[in-house]
């Protein structure tokens, strides 16, 4: 009897424990979903987004530094104000160092050209990289004079290599620096999401530099005196800025040099000339020919490496909700390549390819609430008309030309023009877009203000029209069943439409699809002789 009672109690306890565990798991799941739902709320610009005309824009301001150039688009234009974003293009010469800085907004950087290294400093995280010093005896003598620790090893936080086609995610408030240790200039385009809810200041992008004197950067002579005065006036109104360019002095310049001398145990002359950079005229990108970094090798996926460097374990992308083990704040993955053809998510041997980086493939984007898309259209190919359901999009042309049409909610075409390399077109949420490449092809990168941006199409196998009953199409468009059937089934390609197909009035429904989806044929399965792909940037 006693054994039976004990067994019964044990069984009841086990069932109760299992029920509690299931409830806890359900509670965690609901908490994660609620957090995601809260993150979907974005503080967007308060200006009117009803446009009569969109414009493909080029950089408005160009600032030259010692070892590179920073170009900025006019974030005061109606398109950038509506989307709440800022665009920046940066060129870093070989041996050029972008001085350490952090921003008030999250940012996505796309590498157009060149290879280099990106350093990050996450607040409160450990120094997980070690470098042996070249002259440890000299440092030890300096340490003894100042009472510091004696060490032949320099410890710092993780340094990441990047290459063309990489998307780099940078959270707000995280200090970054970049160095070009290659042989060719690095060119990047970046989007700063001023309207992100993590930015609690205003809708202006701010750089907080930790070193140098970025204000010594010069507006190039081609910009003109009137444009320079306009820029100075607007920056003074927005930021109280009184420098000579688009950058402020470094933040340590504003503190009393005597206090800094006491804090850092350095003499006041060193504080004034070196730390505060009062006499530094190099700008925000400086030459650093003596900078040497000991880094791990490239991983196997990138298929190139440098001799004499250590092996680095491969970073694996994580998806789904974080569990605190595979990925932590200090070691989270910040880089994903979307430029290489083998990484295509959508592919057509005659149309082109599209690759995406979102929170499913790069989990940090769930925190930044941003995503990116790299697209390639082959000669005269068309991307099916679509709208972005839940985000604004900033399209930057990396190569070639295309005719783009954009239509707003009033049914009026707000943009119909040819765009070329180096231009940006901002497309507001839900505006419908058509892209048609010229005979030289078209390549672009698009930044979107949602970590899982969704497209809805108006043509092709995945279109909204194809998902409607044919009777609805007949009555909506006042057309015959034959025409409605052609409208619904005429294009069996998915997203990227081949330019070679033609239709006749009697040939409806006879179209043979040239679209090859990733589930049918992957890019690696197509022989190079079968597909001519524009060369990579």
C-alpha cells in the first residue's frame, strides 16, 4: 500500500513538473514573440511621404582626408527624410585607417571593392584576441616608468576580415575602426537608419570620433563655395557645428586637458597634441603604414588565404530565437557575403540572381531591424513588378544601368528614368517598382528598414494576381476568360523575367518558363558556358 502511494505521488509530481516546464517554455516563446513584435515598431520620419516625383541622387558632399574620401548624400531631401535614413560612401586608400568612432544609429555597410579589416569594441566584452609585441622591451621600460603592467602581449577585441560582397552590421554605440591592408582602395556604401527606435536623439546621423581631428577634412574644390556654406549652415542648425566640414572634432577634445592628464597618466602636451588632436590635420581617414595586425586565416568558404597566418574556426550562421549558447552579444556574427553568385537565393540562368541578408541568416539584424539585398539582372532582363510590404528601400547602383519605374498610391508614376552606377534611389514602403536592365546589365544593393523585409509581386509565378480566382480577375479588369487566364498564367517565371520571350495575340498560354529556382538548379550546377554572368565587383 505504501509503495503504491509513493509511486502515485511520484507520478503526480512528475506530471506537475512536466506541466510547469511546458508552461515555462511557452512563456519564453511568448516573451520572445512579444519582444520581436515590439521591435517591429519603428520611429520613422514625421515628414510627408506623398511624392509627386522621386529622384535618383548622387553624393551631395565630398570630404577629403589624408588617406581617403567620405561622400554623403543630402539627408535633408524629401526621400531621405521620409525613409529616415542617411547614405554614406567611403573610399579608403591602401594603408588607410578610419579613426575609431561610434554612431547614434545602427548601420549596414556593403563592401563594393577591396579587402581589409574591421575592428569592433562591444561595451563590457572581453579581449579575446592576442598579438605579440614587436618590441616588448621598449614597452616594459615605459610600463616601469608609469607603474603599469609588464607584458609582451597586446590583448584586444575581435578583428574581422571583409571582402567584396560582404554586408557588415554595426549596432549603434559600438566603436568601430577599419584598416586597408590590401593593395587596392576599399569602397563601401552604408545606410544609417536614423529612424530606428534605438536612436533616441533625433533623425540626424551623428559620428562620435575617439581620436584625431575629423573636422580638418576638406570639401573638395569641385563642390563650390555656395554648397560649402549651405552645408555649414545646415549642420550648425542641426548640431551646433562650427568646424570646416561634415565631421566634428573627437569627443576627448571637449574635456579639460588637466583632468585627462590625471586620468590617462600622460603629460598635458601629449593630451593636447595627440589625444585631443588639436593640431591634427589628417582628417577622419589617416595613413598608418606601420600598422601590423596578426589575424587568423580566411575560412574555407572564401577559398583564399594568406601564408604565415593562423587558422580561424569557421563562423556558422544561426537562425531562430537565440538560446544564449551558440551566439552571445560579445561574439555575435557581424558579416555575411551576398555578393558571390554561389550565395544566390533566387536564380534564373537568363534573368539574373538575388541574394539577401536578413535576421534568418544574420541574427544580429533582428536587433538592428535592417536587412540587405544584392541583385544582378543580366542583359535586358526584368525584375517582376513588386512592392516592399514592411520597409522602405534604398537602392544603390553598383554597376551597369537600368530603367526603373516607381508608382505611388495615386496610380501616378513618381519615377521613370535610367539609373547608373553610383546613384541612389529611395523607394518608400508599398510603392511599386519595375527594374529593366539595359544591354550592359544591372547590379545593385538595396538596404531595407526591416530585418525580414517582404516583397509582394504583381507578375510571375509568385504574384498576387496569380493567387486570385480567375473570376475575380475577369470582373475586376472587365476582360474575357481567355485574357484573364493569360494574365494569371502567362508568366511562369518566379521573380526574374527573361527578356527573350515574346507573346502573340494567339500564343497566349504557350510560354515556356526560363526561370530556374534554387530548388531546381543551383548556381553551381550551371556550367560557365551556359550562363554569361557579369563580372563581380
